[in-house]
């Protein structure tokens, strides 16, 4: 396991996430590997684990895509609001100069 897939150790036992915590990305979930269990030992079926991780990564990718779309929509709305505010300010200025 490489360092980019490891979570930081909690300091002082706090239950909240610190600024050092970074959320998992889909590729990190897909590349996460578990040590296989030996013959006759208890453990998880690696194929099941990998199938689940792929499902989680797909769900995370969908969430990140929805978040990106939401951010684009927010930026579009903000730009429209700025244009409207600018137009309103120009109209007020023109009305004030006409008096």
C-alpha cells in the first residue's frame, strides 16, 4: 500500500477531521489492494472486496461529477446575477443623471 492511500493518524483522539485529512478519490479506491488470505484461513474473498471497491469508486465518481456540475451551475448563476446588478446600477445612474 502506498502512502497516498493511507489515512492520517488522528492526533489527540479528536473525532473530527483535521485540515490534514484528504478525502478519498475514485482512483484511490480502485487501486486499494488487500493482502490475500491463505488457504484454509478465514478472511474476505478478494474478488468480492474488489467488486465492492469498484462499486464505491463508481458512486464516488458520480458524486464528484454532480458536484462539478453544481459548481458550474453556481458559477453561471453568479455571473448572470453580476450582469443583472451591473445593468441595474447603470440604469439607476442614467435615471439619476436625467433629473
